[in-house]
């Protein structure tokens, strides 16, 4: 549900792909964090390749940069 195709799609591949964690919003509104590869990107969007599963063709999805992370970090706990 959070797929968003950018207005200006980069034509040239930027080079190597990078392992990332992508936040996907499913049809029922729930969220899922999935390992994926960043294969194209711009300042605002990243095209990810979802990891293949048991012979299923890979899926490519454009997400906003906010939905793609190199690592997941636990939010800081408030001091107190």
C-alpha cells in the first residue's frame, strides 16, 4: 500500500545494490519489515528488490526514502 512511483524515475542504474530493510504497508493496514536490496534511488525514492522466496520471481517496488533503512535501530529511551 505504501508503494509510490517517483515523478522522475532515474534511468541509469546507480551501481551496486545495497542490502536494506524495507517497511511495507500491507492491504489490511498492518506493517511488515522485510529484507530487500536497494537497486535504484533518487533523493526522495528507492526502488527495492524484495528477496526471492522459493522460486517466486523477485518483486520490484518504489518506496519513499523514509521507508527504507540500512539498519534498524531501537528508539532512544527517555532519560529520567
